[in-house]
């Protein structure tokens, strides 16, 4: 199961072969209606639900996809945050299906960031270099016991993607390895 942060999913659409047999979770919100249409048009199987609406049914559907060997891609800090704090849904689905969690992140050298959105949604600018990094898989049991481990793994993938895409620190920003 591909696990990523909300707001970074747009660049992931560039992954060739992801659509078709992959299921994605989309919330039952008005924004989700738009996203659902786009994802369906791109060839993804859409499962509607979130922790606040239809979550149990959606989780069951995702487990079914995983058990049948289909790919599942899921933002793990949604539907409303807190931003970059992993919740337990992905680990629960992966654990029930006997699947691994693959931390994935993207970064673009130049982006337009919707800073008023809770997830700071990123839109890679045309012709910008984009990097996508899939990290070392994490067993679901570990992520269920310590959800922050999945968060750390996604952050590590993001840092590597930023290096590969040539993202530079913004003024006043501190490299994550120097943060406490």
C-alpha cells in the first residue's frame, strides 16, 4: 500500500502504471466529488469514505482490493489533518490484508502551494523537475504500534525526493535533520 502525505498527491499521478489496477481513497466531501471524477477519468478505482464519513465501509473495500493483489494509494494524514501526522487507517488496512506499507513522497523544484488549504496542496509547475521516492516498506504491525514510524519514513522519502528534484531551502527554513 502506497502511503503518502495529503497535499503531495498531484505529482504522484505521473507514476506510470499506477492507475488501472490501483484503488484510491477519496473523501465524501464536495472537494472529494471533484477529485473522484478526476481520479476515475485517470483510470483509478475510487473508494469513497473517510474517518468522519463512511470510514468502516471504505476500509473494508480497501482491504478487499489489497487481498486481491490490487494496489492501494492512501494519504495517511487526512481527511483534515493534523498535517503530516499519520493516522491508523492505512496500517489497519494493510495489517488486515497482510500487506506492507510503502512510504512514498514527491517533490518538485518549482511548485505552486495552496497555503490556505490545511494540507498545503502542491501543484508542480509546468516543466519543473519532479522526483518521486518510494521508501523501504514498513510492516503494518510496526506502523499500528507506532504510527509515527510511518510518518518518519514518509518524511525521509520526501527529503530524498527534494534532494533529487533540486529543491532548495526557503529563507529561514531549517534542514529537517537539524530539527529536534
